C-alpha cells in the first residue's frame, strides 16, 4: 500500500517481474503476469496458469489464471490476458481511476531463458479497456520502494549470498595455471548450482564469470565476460557472480592471483582496495549521504595513487536487479541519495589498468541501526 | 533493407537485443543499444562505449558510442544516448520520416544477467527528438525477417547446437539414481560451459534444466525448472536446454530412464514419440502448411493413444528467442503459416501424465530444398 500512497494513485498496474515480486512476493517466470495493486490494499495477479502453483507458494495475492496459448487457438499473452484483465478492472471499479503504470526504462534481471516484454502493448490494452482512467508513471514510487528492503527481502538477499558462497568456496582451488577461463567459470558455477544450500528455494539461479590477466582490466565495463583464455602464473583472476534466490539478487566479485604469491604491484592494489572497503563500510549508516560513502573509498584509492584506476562508482542498489548502476542508493560522487535502514547495495572498490589487469572486491551490504552488515563475508 | 521494404518505412529504429542482432550482426549485452536502419541501407548503432569492441568484431554497422554512466554525472542510458541519437536523426534527415519502431509485446532471450528495457521511454524520446516524424509498428516486418534465416544465421544456430551437444553427451552418464536434479543439471551445464567447442564464439551461454519422475509431467509448461528432488530407479529424467552462440539460440530436450531398462509404458511413449518425430520431419518442406506438420505428429500420437497427453503444439520458430511459442513458423493445429526455405523451428513431440511423468524429444530443424535438416542429431 505504501507504493500506492507514495504515488498518490488509486491503483498500480505492473508487469515487470521485479515489480510483481516487490508488490506480491511472487516472482514471475516468463514475464507475462500483470499485477493490479489498489489503494484499498487489494492485490490481484493475472498470470499464466502454469505459474499458479509457484505463485501460491510465495504470495497471498488473489491469483487469476489465464492460458497464454492453447491447442484450440493461437494467441499471444497480451491477447489471452485481455479478458481476465477487463473483468478485473470492472470488478475493482477502476474505470475512471488514476492508475500508475511502468513507463520509464528499467533494468530487468534474468527470470527465465526467455522473457515476455509487453513494451507499449500493456499500456495500449489498458487504454482500450479503461479509456476514461488516467495513466501516469509509477516508476519513481517503485524505485523508492525497491530501495529500502523489508526484513523478508533482506532474508532472501542473505539467502542468495549464502548460496553464492557455495561457488566462491571452490574458486581458489579451481583457479590453476593452464586452465581456461571457461573451465574455471564452469566449475565454480557447477559448485554453486549443485549446492544443497539452495534447499527450499523455488528458483536458484546464478551467473559466474571468470576473467584472467589483461581481460580483468575490461571488468570495469557494465558487464563481465568469460573467454577461452588460458590462465598464466601471476595473472590476476577475477570471479564475478550475480546469484539469486527466488528473485532477490546479489552482485559479488573476488580477485585471486594464479599460481604464485602476489607481486608487489598486486599486493599494493589489494591493500588499497581493502583499506577503501573498510573506509566505505565505516562510513555507512542511516542518514549518511551516499556520496560520502563513495568519497570515503575514493579518498583511500587516491591516497594510494589508484584514483584514476578506480573507474566506476563505489556501488549501487542491489536486490531486485542483478546489476543496475541506477538502482537506489547510488554510491556515486554526485549522488543525491541519503542512506536509510534496510537500503542494500554493493561496495566495490577496484583498480583497472588497460593491458595489465584489474582487481575488484565487491560485497553486498545493508544499512542497519549500527552501521553496515555485510552479507558476503566470505 | 528487406525489413524496411517490407514495412514501407523510411527507417527502422529498434533496441531489443534480438532485433539489433537481426539488423546488424551485433548482439547487445546490456540492451542499451539503439539501431537506426534506413531504407537507403545505412546502418548506425548508438551503443555503450564498452560494447564497441564486441560490436566491431561482428558487425559492419557504423558505431556511435556513448557512456551510459560516468563519474562526472549520474545519468541513465536513455538520458545519455539522447544527444548522439538526436545528432544521428538530424544527419540522416529523418525529421519528417515514416519510422518503424517496436511496439508490440515480444519475447526477449537472456543477453546478460540484467538487461535494460526502454519500455515506452525510447518511443517518448523519439517523439521529442523528431516530433514531425510518423511512427508506427515494425514488429510484423521484424517477425517475418526473423523467421527465414540467412546462411550466416543458420551457421550460428548450427554452432549453438554443436556446443549444446557438449552438455548432452554427458547427460546419460550423469543421471544416476540418488543424485539430485540440481546436481545433474550442474554437471551437464558445466560440461557445456567448459567445452572447447565454444572457441571463437564471443558469448556462449546455456541453460540446462533437469526434471525427474513426476516433475517431468510439469515440463509441458512454458518453462522448465530444476529442483532438489533425488532421482529414483525407473524415473523418467528430462534434460532441457536453451543454448546460444552470440545471440542465436537452440531449444533442445532429451528424456532418459534412470538406472533400469525402460518399462513397457516408457517404451510405448518412446516409440510413439520417435514415430511422431519421423512423421513430422518427413512432412517438412518448402511450401508445406505448418499445420500439416503438426497434424503429422499429432496423428501418430493419437494412434498410440497419446493424443490427450501431447499437450502442446509440435513446434515454433527458434533462433532469435530461446523459447517463444509465437515465433514463426508456428507448428500448431491452427497455424496459418507456410514453411519456406531457411525457416528454423523445433520439433518436440511429447507425452505428459500428471503424477507419473513426461517424455519429450525436442530437436532444432531447418527447412531446405530437400525437406528438413536436423541440427541436433545427437
């Protein structure tokens, strides 16, 4: 109800899987589910019939199944859900309501190998079903609500972090001179995926990437990429992962040195990064401007002459999107965000040198009354 | 240019990764790339700076980099690309053009752990940058163009199928009584991911799922799901995979019996499914109505008393989306589609019994002048 109150609307109608998860506790699989959330606190989801069982186990919302496709007729999801949605809008008396919908760009994490996106078609359908209703963006309200995690959401992110550890625990032994990045990523991912730590999680997914040597320098990009490169002695080797438990995501990176003891340069990078991490963690607290946390880390990196090499912000909101630099709070030099209890983000001090390599240590942390709790303390 | 000719528009402006791939050969990673494709045959892509190297290796399009976020300012992709896109539209003289954009719902496969979706924001930006242009949907033209694969696209789908074999080759030995579905999926996925068959592919991804016993009955759903269930002797065990090589996807399923020889019931299911597969493959050819291929398979299943158990259509287009029941050609009882050379789809005869289990054999095939070529002949 908070989201509706924030947006000053009579109802919110959303379809992106992370928004449906936020509003209902149910994480859609193929993205063809539509939630209608009213200011009275009614929550209804029009969803594919084959997701009803999953939804019922995680959500108390009223579930209205439809069949996206049948052998009797060729339909697309939007065609198939039009009638149940029409009946629902009528039942809820939303014909002339102020309705919040998703309009702005968003970052959507993986929910299945292939996922429905309604683009403009859901807004067009609503316009057609309830032409006298008034539609406006609810994106800002959703963004705010996503930023401050509830106790249940924090528990799920902690769970996703714990399962991720099952992969990272195998990283050091798996990284061996002569192995290809693809082999290392496969082994770490398999350790994660086979783990019994995922017991009780309906859907546990993770993406583990391995980058080595000069390839680690490219890890400053908005994405990671595993290649077929063979690891050499003395290489920096980075394992980056985004893992999730039932829709709640982590963002974790660890960096290793292959085969030999770290060189002086690598040791200097490591000590700067860990000092920056410590400074950032100590700066975190409710009421603290997010830019101060960035500054705490960045000042340390600069003092160690790694200012230029620390190419990105210190962090960004984590939980609903695997990796989204614009998720609140943005731990960025120019961030206007102020930390609040329950806000959850990554802290990722790093140094990258083109042609040589990069090192990053990325943790998931949450703001508590005492300061910061690290979920990825492994 | 075919797509522009088909749509009778002066230009097409798209951002979904599969459309950018179709039009340029470059498969965007985080989904924040916009292609402008003109009727004169000019192809320009406004793309994140950190994807320029990747794009340059696979596409001859003119590349216009932008920085989605920097340390100097907090911006979102749509804000950051507005100016380069404005300059490009002016340079191309598209101020009053008829421009095709993506409007309808679509099925977007995984391109990264988290992916930008512009929703209505790209259309809104275009409206603002070129208010006198005329915008209409180019979805149908793209859908048609995606359906008939070029020689290069077919080669990529064959490549993705070959890499998938690296996983399936390990399936039979990996499926053992007492193992959990999650362990089996992890092992098969790791074999795929570590394979040297992916040499030369920039981005090779795959999702392998394992379902066993009664869980295989739920595989008739629009999605697969691996659980923690322990495999028992005599269980049907299904391995389902969607794999991709640089944006070109496969859709493959194999079913095994755990630990013992197939029961009479399982043997009957298997022989019906393979007879249906053979009938479907024999029916395939250029000029053949897609519904005839469905009927060929369905008649066999009915003759074996598995008509009711064959709950879904015989197939659907494959290549640009991992799994999209609405991709052309739809091998469905009511499909209006007619097969053409280069059309590529799955053939997936199956039988599902609630509480007992299901069996499916899903191949990727393409239409040739001689009939059908199976890419997944393993």
